[in-house]
């Protein structure tokens, strides 16, 4: 019998290349991106129209994801932009390939 394995995601969303960045964590990336794209959650991401998924990292253990999210939120903006440029140089919306 296999035990269900959880997945936790740390993600960065934006509104455009070099635009406003938001770092978050979720255990259901598809649902979270749907909520962002359809403006279902009030707050920072809705105010700045953040709906393009440009970075996603998956973790088996929630504590690893929380640690990564907290570290990334303390990074200088340029470090975040460098990470995106390295992993997703075109700033392509990764949700288009994955969920739509």
C-alpha cells in the first residue's frame, strides 16, 4: 500500500516581465493559479493584477517549502529577477502549458 505523497509549491507570479512580483506557497498550484487569474482573492495580487506564473518549485515536505518561501521573500529584488531570468528567460506564463 502506497502512502499518498503531498506536494507543496513555492511560486512567483507577476503581471509582466520585470513587473511586480509575489512569492507564495500552496499545496494546490492549479487551484491557486485559477484563483489568481480569476481575481477570486482580494489583496496584493488582485490589486496589481498578478496572474502570470513565472517560477514554480515543488517540495515533498511543507517545512522545506515554507523555509524556501521565507528565504526568497527576504531576497533583493534583483536576485528574484535573476532566478526568473535563469529558469524562465522569456517570462513565459508557465500556467498556460500546465493548466490551460
